[in-house]
C-alpha cells in the first residue's frame, strides 16, 4: 500500500509541476496556430537548398504539432511542392520540440534542457535534411506539381477572358486580346467623398444624411473588427483547450504514469549499469524509435529516466528520437518519399541524437551545469508546490474531464436524420 501511495504522490507532483507550463504552452500554441499563415510554410520550403532546409527547421520547431499531428501537415506540404530535404527537416524539428514542450521542459527538467532541447531539435533537423539532400535520389516528385500548377494557372488565365467577356461592354475591333480590352473599360468614377458631392446638390439635407451614413459605416466597421477579434479569441481557445489538448492528453497521462512508475519502482542500478556511453544512448534510441509519443508527453518520462540514474546525454537521445520517429511517421515517409529516404531519416535521427547526447554530457562536465539540472528531483520538492501550481493543475484536470465527457457524448450520440436540410 505504501508503494501505491508513493506512486500516486509522484504522479500528482509531476502533474502539478507541468500544469502551469503546459497551459502557457497551449496558449502560445493557439496564438501561433491562428496567427501564422500556412502559406508561409509552403513559400519557403519549395526547393532543396540548404537555406530551405534551415527555414523548414526553424519554422517547424516552435509549431504546436506532435508526432501524430505533424504527419498530415507534412503530407500537405509535400504534395504542395515542398522538397524531400525540406519536408524531412520539417518532420524532424516539429515533433521534437515546440512552445509547449519547452515550457514543460523548463518546469520538469530545468533551464539547461529548456535551452538545449530546441537547439538540438533544429540542429538534428538540418542534419537530417542535408543527409537526404546529399545521399538521396533526385527529388523528381516536385516537377509534376510545378507543371500541374503552371497548367492550371494557364487554364485559369485563358478562361478569365471568356468568363468576363459578357460582363463588359462591346470591345473595339482593334483590340488585340480580350484581356487587354478589359483594362480599357472605364471604371465607374466615384466622388472623393459623399459629403463633398452633397454640397453641390442639396447642401443641408443631403450633407447631413450622407455624413450620418459615413458615421454609421465607421461604427459598423468598428463593430465588425470587434466581432473579428472575438471570433479569433474563440478560435484560439478552441484549438488550445480542445483540439491540441485532446491530442496531448492520452500520451501526457501515459508519460506521467511511466515517469511516476520509474521513480517508484525502477532501481538506479538498472539503467546506470549501462553507463553514460554509447550503449546507454543506443538503448535510449532503440526505446524511443517505435514509441508513439509527443515532445510534451516524453518530458515526464525523461524525468523518470533521470531519477533512475541515466545521464542527461542519454535522456536527450530519448527526447530527440522518441518524438521524431514512430511507426506512422516511418510508414508515411516510405510511401510519400521512398524507402531510401526512410533509411536516411532513421539513420540521421539516431546518429545525430547520440552525437548531441555526447556533446551535452561534455558540456555539463566542462561548464559544471549539473546544478541546473534537477537530476531525479522533478523540478521541485514534494512540499514546495505553491497554490498557483495547484490551481493550474485543477484547471488542466477540469479541461481534460470536459473534453473526455464531450468526446463520449459525441461517440454515443444518436446519428442525425439524413434529410436534405442536414
């Protein structure tokens, strides 16, 4: 019974420690999702240059997409014309880190991992993209997209003349093309302002009615802007607390449970027997590759590994390899970009993760950064949980319960009648 009590206490402490930072990350993620246009991603990832690979890594790193959410996004980018190296770079950087996972990393793993994690994610993404650029077959899949887009554009430009021709007045015989004549049609001129035109006709009444109409239009514009802000705020709240939280909840709870179980039952000698060298990091990579876990949910698991005595470098290998690779991602890469790209992808993730793990261990010893990493402490002492952390934990738990209840209602709700109105 004492072990179950310790398990519950460890779980509760980890949940409370991560709650405020997870809520903050969800809010920032919602802001980015609503305010960052998707067209920006497609614009900067259309070629296989080193610059495009770097842009894909930098753009993907802060995005609020986990290992499951990045798959459809990457497919959409790829089919929209993104190159193989840029798509691979985006696939590595996006699930390995994010604004939500960085905040949770600061809460549970300390400031060193909060800084190292996004830097390592961008570095590993650029490395993977360059490996695909150098050793993969030429990216011929982009050409059909470009040709098809050009053909579509040509069809559209030729069709615009025929569709718009009946709407205009008869053209002079000397017109060389229908499009050129469209520009010759005199636009309907309007006065500079309705109030100035009213002065010429009916000075008193017309001016008063016209200016009142202008004031009414301004009021309607202000009202529309306020409604637009309200709609944006609702969309941010909906994405953050419903869509994104639903994607994170299951694996976050699994990660917290595993972390609590490791802290409670796994002895230090079990993992420390592998040491801090290549074998320990390789085992972490092998454990992380098939797991379907996102960056945020992998953070409490990393806390458990640290508590069991694993080195920070080996834990970093798990934090990089776990979110970046899973069965679904590997299947998508093989289908969309080929098996050769898949082999390069997995090799790149594993090799750069181990190299960065060695680099982290060396940096911690050289600069004496051990004090900045809560090795096995979970960020705070069990008796050092403030009221703010407890309130955030209750809010997060309430949102999870609400989302679960709504999902159950939708699952067991009666199907709507199939009428023409529906």
